[in-house]
C-alpha cells in the first residue's frame, strides 16, 4: 500500500496510514491490491467493461480478506438507497499495470459532487489527492517544492485509467465518467500537515446528471461573525464545529470501549464499501461519532480534522462524512485516513493477519480511530487548487 507516515500530529504522536488501496500493509511502499488479473499486453481500461472484469476476478476466487477498522462491527452500516440517499457520492476505480509484475491492478476511491466543486463547474467533483499521487520519495522529500530541480509528482496511474461511476449500484450505473483534468492543493504528500491539503478538484469528461446538477452536498462553513455578541468574543471555526457536533466538555460522552470522548451528534460516512458487498458496487452509509477528546492524548478535534468512529474499509477514502441538521445533510468532511496512536506501542503498528489478531486480543484496537478532513477551512479555493494535471500529459504539471 502507498502510505504516509508521520511522527506527530501537532503535539500528538500518531502513525498515519492512508486507506486508498484494498489491502492495508504498513511496512510496504508499493500498492497491494487483491483485484489483480493475469499479465496482459496492450492494456487499456474500458470503463463499460471494467465491472464485469472485476466481477469475474472475484468469482474466480482471487479476492482475499479486506482490511478494515470497524468499531461498530458493521452493525451501523446499511445500504444508502432510502428517501434520504446521497447520489452525489460516486465510486472510483483506477485500473493499471503494476510496473514490477505487469499484472493488472485495480484500486478504489470515492468522489463527491459538492457545492465547492460545483463552483468550478457542473462537471467537477472532489477527491483526495492520494487517490492520484504516490507518496513522495526520500529524494523528493529532500528537495524544496519551490526549487526548479524538484522532481515532478508521481502518479499512481494515468488519469484516463480512472473510471468514475454514479449510482446506488455501479453494476447498473446512472452515468460513467473519466477525469480529463485534476487541480490539487499539493503536488506531494509528505507528512500529517499535508492531510489538510489532501484534496483535488476532478474535472470529468461531461456534466453530472440533471438529477443532482443543482443538488450538490453542501459543505459546512464557520460563521465569520462572533457567536457571543454580548461579549464581542470571536468564536473560532474549531469552537463552532465543536458546538455544532455537541462536543461540550462539561457534557461528555465517554466511550469506554474505545478510550475516546465522543460528541453527541451522529456522523454518517457515505461511500461504496468494498467489503459490505464484496467489491464495492453498492453505495452504503456507516454511522459513527465524532471524537473530540482522546483519553490519553488530549483534544484532537479541529475544524480541519474530524476524528471519528465510523466503520471504515480500505478504499473508502473520499467518502462523504455528513451530519443531519434541520432535516438536511451537511458535509463536514471527506474521509482520508485511519489513525493509529502509538502512545502505548511506541512503534509503527503492523497489521499482518497474525499481528492483527494478537493486537485485538490485547486491546490495543482502542488506539485506532478514523480521520476526515475539511480542506476548505482557510484560504480561497480558486487560489489553493493551483497544481493542475491533464489526462494526456500524465505526470507533467501544467
């Protein structure tokens, strides 16, 4: 799996592992994906045929167990097909040749049509940058990104190898798209500080369907005016989010099982889960809680970073994290990572099947939680999405 490792999260000490690929392996630096086919020649992605190809791979028995962090053990995950469904969340496959083996490898992500992306055009959706960009190499890390000698970013796969599907079941999609351009906040993902920059606007080859073109998911925005007018006190975006989520310190909700203090408002993460139905064809919603206080590590909720306890699978990156307010869904984050506190282990956390079973038995799973980001807090969108790449230019920035 491609990953980002960080020794600290502000004052905290975490190991961060992004969850784009289907199998999470923390000590490897290359993609591992169980949806892989035999060696092929003249590989070309046909989005209309890709789902059938993946289905045949699964049926032939090549699918292995899918890594996941499920604090709710799947009890709070259901199909997103009711009257309040979110068709604005799309499923994304990237299919490409693995350089070392020349086998066809397929990886997974989500895309969201939002009010922020609509401002760039009705054919634009939001996705995490790590769905496209590989982790920066050590050589790249030693070079300043502002230097002319800095190496160009490395793409996981060419943009025209991505297939974007809209529909509650992508085996019968309402629409299928391919990206023609992406505009990202950052060219490289180096550390935990880059998580807030882990965001791209993805330009599709045609507009989204009329059914959602004027109905994007709406991002939460902090108020610029003080909430405590009588005191003339400015209330920060983080404080406003804490209030929105019901995270008052004097009314704590302590989850003994996880060791976290949780806010009262329910979160929903909407995505196409890759282990709910085996391959990620059906859109689902997982319910959890925002974490605002870790029992041993202090307050960790901020306006840009939303820790949570939703059931997350590798491949859910880009899923919409929403709350319901006034009968409407309000987008507060995009799921990007599984967070692993190493305050007890003092070393990177390994998740081979044997180690994972041993860890669960010893209770260290309480140190896991998931992370969503709000990439729109601070700065102007039009100025920050300045790293532009085109489908036919592959790895060359504009």
